[in-house]
């Protein structure tokens, strides 16, 4: 009887030890050294299909820029009059990487960086339409998505269009203890193809990763560790089994004490 009790307690201890998490599994940036020669603070916003662009043209000649800064208004179905406050027109980049811009017509801008697009548009406008134009471009639907074993998964709009993977994880409330830190997935669309990257948050090499700076519509996915998966797939009667086991252990202990 004593052996049964000892074995039962031994199994319980093993279960508790198996559920423990080592510090080496959860502390960020603990491995490797940073290769400063590979660290870059430069970041480029690349224009992609489905981006919604807000394009503002300014110059000293305000009349010259007026045709290029159209206003989007809503009209009443009954009176055919404008309703509400006029807002600046936005431009959806289609699947071919094109927008239909006032006066200039179709412009193929997919794959250009923001700076390249601004230079391209200035070249189209000056000097035939506007003298010394200033061009401001903003992606109004810039967002990233964080999924998986984090505290607050979801879509997050990024107003300044610049975010690192660490900042994205911070927006999602950080990983849960059960999240796999050494195998975080980043899915990105490049040249019409879905590309996947793996990131190790335990390593300082993350600062040299091509996905350290995220791009619009990137998806960050954190996998749950093995213990979390096993816990999620456990039978719904697990708690009942544990309760019955506890009662049996208590009874065996009482019987052992009475037989002494």
C-alpha cells in the first residue's frame, strides 16, 4: 500500500515538473551577439495592391494644384446636393499595381517605395502642370495582424506606417508564457507571392532579420508550445479524473494510517 502511495505522489511530482517553464525558454534576446555591421535602421514603405493612398499635392500656385486634390463627397438621393463635409479623395491600388489619378490617368506604381513614387509623381507634374510641386503620400489603411498565443490578437492600424515586430508584439500585449518564442512566423506578400519568415525572439539576431521592420498587411503568428497544445486537446473529463485521483490518494493514505 505504501508503494502505491509513493508511486502516486511520484507521478504527481513528475506532472508538476513537466508543467514548469525554464527561464531559457521565455527571456528575449538572451542568445547570440549582435552583428552591428548587419543592423540597419533604414526602412522603406513599398506600395502594394489593395493599398489605399492619400495623395496631397501642394505648390505656391494653389489654382494649379486644385485639379489634383479632388474632394470625395456624398450626394443626397433626393436633392442631388452634397452632404456632410468634403474629404480628400483616396486612391485604391488595384491588382495590377495601378491607380487612376486626376489629369494624369493610369499610373503604374506597384512595387515603388514611397520616395520613388513621390519622385515619379513630381516628374509627371513638373513643369507641364505645376511648378515645383510638393507631394505627400500616406497609406490610409496601413495595418498589421498579430495572431496566435498572445494576450490580445487582432488587427492593428499603424498611423505612422513604421513598426517593428517587437512593437507589434507589444501592441498585442506580449506573448503568453505558453507562446513559442523561438519560432515566430511572419507572413508577407512580396511580388504577388506569400513569403514566410521564421523569427527567434530568444536571439539578438532578430535585429538583423528582414522582417524586423514589418510592412503593411504583414501577419505575425505565435505558435503555442507543446504543453499548451496538449492542454487544449485534453479530454474534458481531465478535471474529474484529477479530483477522483485526489480522493483515492486521500483514502489510501487514511487506510495506511489505520493499518499501522
